[in-house]
C-alpha cells in the first residue's frame, strides 16, 4: 500500500496538471481548469505550493527564459481573456499574478473592505493610515477616468518620475490585492508597446458586491480553504499564514470547521517531514 506521502504526490500530479496526457491545450480547457480548482497562480511561485496555469500547460518544470517555449501560450491566453468575465485575473495572493474562477471570486471579495461605495470606502482606509498616498492617487485617477493604460495612469496620478516608479508599482499591487482595481485589457503603449489597462473593480465587475453581500467571513474562508486543500492535499499552518495573510485565529477557526466536516485531519505526521500537518481526509 502506498504511503501517505506517495498518495499526496500522486494526488498533486493530477490536481496540478502534471500527469502526462492531461496538460491543457486550449483556452477553453484553461477556463474549465480554473473553474475546477477555484483559484490558481499564473506562474509557479517559489516557496508557495499551489497549482499554476503554467504547470497545468507545461508540466512540472521551471519557467524558461526562452520566449519561444510552447508553454508561453499561457501568456497569450491570459492577455486575450482580460476583461472577458470568464475568470478574474489580478495580483492577489501574496500580491502575485492569480487567477480566480468567477464563482469563487465573491468569496475573496467578501473578505475585503469594499462595502458597496467605491467612491467612499477607500477614504476610510486612507484616513486610518491603511492606504498609501500613492494608492489613493492611483485609485482616484481611475475613479475620474477609466480604463487607463499604465503610462496614462502614472501621468494621471502624478507618479511619472523615475523615483516614483517603485511606489507606483506597489500602489497598483496593493489596490489589486484589495480588489479595488484590476487589469482589463492589453494596449499598445509605452516603449515596449505593451501595457495593461486598469479599471475599478466595482465598475468592471458590478455584480461582485451583490454576490458577496451575504457571505460571512468564516464561510468565505472555509470555502477558500476547502478549495485549497482539494488542490494541494496537505499543508502546515504556516503555509496558510504565508499564502492568505489571515490572522492565526481566523485560520484556526476555518480549519476547525473543515475538521468538523471531516474534510481534513489536523495534527498529522508525514514521513520524512517535520512538524504537524493538515491532510485531506481522503488521502489518510
């Protein structure tokens, strides 16, 4: 009988799309895969265990530098599907490129401080010191006129100097992670003739507010963690802290619910691995 470690490895080969013969070949298959998994990364992220679009297309191998690698079809798919409402793409988990299914996006949105008034909600965060001056400037530029490409957005936010570039990029990442702005297309702009166009999330995806209105935070976290464990099979408490950046007590509450539902088993040992693990019950 295979060990739990071997069963987890085999399980991930399937959920991550690494198994020979199941790699994604079309945009339609990619959309279906995201709908099945709930949320994935665009690229694999070092130090984070989570399925990625790259891995589901190319298998378990590093992303190469060569631009003609067939796996880079993922880039074309991502760009062509921006703004098409077939999935939600933005820098979300760890402020890295993340793809959510449209069905799961409301659960993430329910954990934000977007309460239905995009012209006012952000001001509370800013006044409480939880939004930077640069993020406020970028957001207000998009409130005034959107969508805007990156070049135009920097001008509108008065962040065009070389010195302000890192602060502008951080502001964009912060606003995406908080579900306030999102890329909605690619345009020919700048010296590279390639730029994202950004819009206000509440304007581009207006149904999100209503879809998330009655989702409680604990229910949202349980849904997200359920999908996470169905993808990765096992994890440690620190993995959840690192990926979701929730408070420890919030994680413990959600994990306890998943234990009660017998989806996972907590405080488990894994052969050759240190510490305690949470493992999908079907793999134990």
